[in-house]
């Protein structure tokens, strides 16, 4: 039996259309046009592509955007000053600093400078704390996209055994809180987990956010489980997820491909967060 493929491109397009319609409604109802500010330090080609895609998505959603590009040798102090100024700027609703910054800059210091009301990546201690406490705030885009995909796939979360492999601040940890908030029974597995296959194969919902190509295979998947693969790994054989897709697809009930699964969701949720930040600031 082959699993149902969860089409992240299609779900992302739906979310982006929904956000575009809500942006129009917000403006027609007397609201201002939401504006996202992006900040990019240095000349990493992949980061340039990511930022350009974010601006294109803004345009399509009717969201305004401004971009600040700083040379690689920019000091941490200068970057923090810019991020703080954007936080005070009434014309800006969302701030996105493209990570990682060059090595001489501490990403935590930059994140700490983001006004939490404009933290559309959901990375500040304020938003992480709100999420951990089960209170409303801005939620990191990739984990929010994972929940959107699970809902789209019709996966029952209430009471389900959910196993997340990976505990990063960007993906794994926020997912623990999001899935707990949906009344799943959540296990966080990581690099020190003793018997990863035994833990994973209990899961009705298995989320891989590791960064190791094809770490999880058929032995890790419970028959009929929903498998969400967050991993994006560049290998000599092309882009691979953290799940061995060919093996897992034969066991799972539903599964995301790589590419075309979680990847397209991140940008859609960024649009949703920018609108949410604009609405909250307008109250
Ligand atoms: P990270 O390196 O910050 O965290 C990886 C986690 O995996 C750690 O918690 C570690 O304990 C765990 N881990 C490492 N090796 C392990 C092993 N052998 N067994 C079990 N657990 C292990 O990574 P991240 O930022 O969370 O990213 C994870 C993956 O998701 C990467 O491939 C990244 O490219 C991808 N990613 C994709 C998107 C997207 O938009 N789709 C967004 C963010 C990250």
C-alpha cells in the first residue's frame, strides 16, 4: 500500500490565497497595508534567493515590503541598531532577519533586538515563552506550516501519539507546544535518544526535523502513520529529506515529499504572521 502524498505546494497556495483575501478585507475595513521588513547581512547566494522569494510572496498577498541589505562586514552593534529602529518604526509590521548572519554576529543578540510584536519568525524569548505557556503570540513559520499540513491531511491530533525528531528552537521545540496545544501525546526524540526506531514506530504522527539525509526509514514508521519531513538536505543525489521517502511511502498512511512538502509552507505562514502582526498592532 502506498501512502497519500501531502502536497505542500497546493496547501501553501491555498494559505497564500486566503491571506491575500484577508489582507484586502483588512484594508477595506479601514486597516493599513501590512508591511514586512527584511534584513540581510552579507552575500550568501541562497539567502538572497530566500529573501527575494519572500518579497515576491508579499507582493502576491498585497503586503508591502522593504528590504535592508548590509555588507558582510557590518558590525553586530550596527545590525542591532537597525533592527531596533525597525521595531520603533510605525510603518513596519513585521521584521525578518535572514539567518544565519555572518560568523562574527551572534544570532541570539540580533533576535533579542526584535520587537516581539513584529517578530514574524516567532523567535524572540517573548513569543517562545507565550507558545510554551499555551498563550497567543507569533508562532515560528515552519512549525506552524507543519500543523497546517496535518490539518489539511485530516490527521486526528487529539489523543494521538506524536513523535518529533529534533529539538531545535526553530522547529522541534515549538512543535512540542503546538502539538500539545492540540491535545496530542508528544514525545521529543533527539541525538541522544537510545532506540530511535522503537520510539518513532509508536507514532501516529511522526515529524522529522533533524538535518540528516534519510535518517528515518521503514523501521521508524508505524503502518498508517502520517509522516511530515521537515528536513532539507543537499546531497550528491539532489535534495533529500530526513526520511527515506521510497521506503516510508510503502508503510505510512500519508507523507510529505521533499521538495514540495513542508518547504513551501514556511513562506505562506510568514505571510499569515505578517497580517496577524498588522492586525494586532491596529487594535
Ligand atoms: P538543528 O541542527 O538546529 O537541529 C537538529 C536536531 O536534530 C537537534 O535537536 C538534534 O538533537 C537532532 N538530531 C541530530 N542528529 C540526530 C540523530 N542522529 N538522531 C536523532 N536526532 C538527531 O536543525 P533545524 O534547524 O531544526 O533543521 C532541521 C532540518 O529541517 C534541516 O534539514 C533543515 O534544513 C530543515 N529545515 C527546513 C525548513 C523548511 O522550511 N522546510 C525550515 C527549517 C529547517
